[in-house]
C-alpha cells in the first residue's frame, strides 16, 4: 500500500466522504456539495473537487475564502462586522441579533452533521471553520451549512474513507497521515466494537459542536480586543471537566455558567455569552448540558436539531 502525502490524503478523504453522502442519498443543502470530478488515473484533485463557488476568481483560484463562523468571529474581534456599530447604541438588540445569527448558522450545520452521521461517518473536525454562512452581517439571519469533510472517517472502524480509484493508505496508525487519535481514545473509553466505535465517534462530534456553540456565544459578545477568550473556553478540559479521572469529555456546565456570569470583561453593554445562553429561559445552557455530558448520554445530531433552543423566542437581558 501507499502512504499519501497529507494534502493528497485530505483531498481523497473529503472526496470519498462526499461520494458516500451522494451515493446514499441526495445531500441536503446544509452540506457543502461536492462539485468536482474524479480522474480514474490520478484520483481526486483538491482544487477540482472543491472549488469555492460564488466567488470572484483569478487565474482559476478564488480571491477570498467563503465566509464561515470563524471568519465572522475574527471580524467581530476586530470590530469590523456590519452590526458592530449597534453595540454602543443598542447593545441588547445587538446581542439578540448575534444570538439569532449564531442559532441560524449552527442549526443549519447541525442538519449537515446529522446527515454525515446518518451516512455512517463521523466528521472529526467540527469547529468554527467547518460552518459556512451566507454572510458575515449578524443583523441578517441566513442559514449555515457544514463543510470541511477532509478528516471524516468511517464510523464503525474510525478509519479513513476510500473510493475505488484511490491508492490504498496503510491502515496502521503510524502510516495514517490524518491520524487524530480518535480510534485510540475510543478504545480507552471502552468502545471496541463497530457499534461502540460509531457511537463514540458521533458523541465526539457532538461534544465539539457543543464547544463551538459555547465559543461562538462567548467570543461574539466580548469587546473588540478582549483577552483570554480561548483560555476561558479551554477551561472545559481543565477546572470545569466534570470528572478528570474518567476523562470522558464531560463538562460541569453549571459551574462554567456561574464562572462566565462573573466575567464582566467579556460583556458589551451588560450582555455577554453567558447571558445569550440564558436567553429563552436558559435553553442554551440546557442544550450545552446535553452536549457536554458523558459521551454515552450525549444527544445525537438529530435529537439536538429538535431541541427547543433553536426556535425559542430570544431576548437577551443585561446583567
């Protein structure tokens, strides 16, 4: 067998993920569609398989990356999103707009994640860069969709995906150019069978989705140039880990909430990420509790998509 270069393995794996989605059923609009082609002699090519559609191109290359939650958060951190000027004049309205924007984007991506899991795959790279958005103006609530399937894996085996024309990659962990340690973590959690590995992999995606929801709320409501945001979110693996001994990824969400409620430096006009999650009767925190609990108990993507947080009336209150 052949060990592919990392960039080639990324392209081949992402192409295989989209091929499986499109073979089993028509991919929903919550997943970035695979628009490329497969050369039987060469295998999938990164630029041919995943062109950035809808953007101006120069020399067959896009001039800018499509917008994502990640690009929006970076604009927010520098005070450059279209809705940023509302922060001082109507901060609670601005916070409510951000909450609705986040909900619309993440609910769309959650539908894509449910489709990935339904195709017997795990995403393995759920994060801000994996959620595409229609635009970076938080005053407008467009949808979101899931992308970046380059690290996706077959759920029962937690190994790389394959297409018939792709050169084989050695299945040994040391020869896996995209190895993230997921299979080893599943084994440490006692997930040895195909069914258990698939459940662990999906639960790992859902934990990452919960952390993304937390990050988006905290960072979007922090003043431009605020420090230590990443440190606060990273506390979920440290002081706020529910049981460090078992290392199952669960988080003491109640304690984390109380901590964030005391962080006035992360508020704009009296509204911060904890207050956004408190909106609608604390439904955001309840969803986080269901996503950051022990892995065997976490909500599936389909059940998470039905959570009342996504459609509840939202009005952010100041502290």
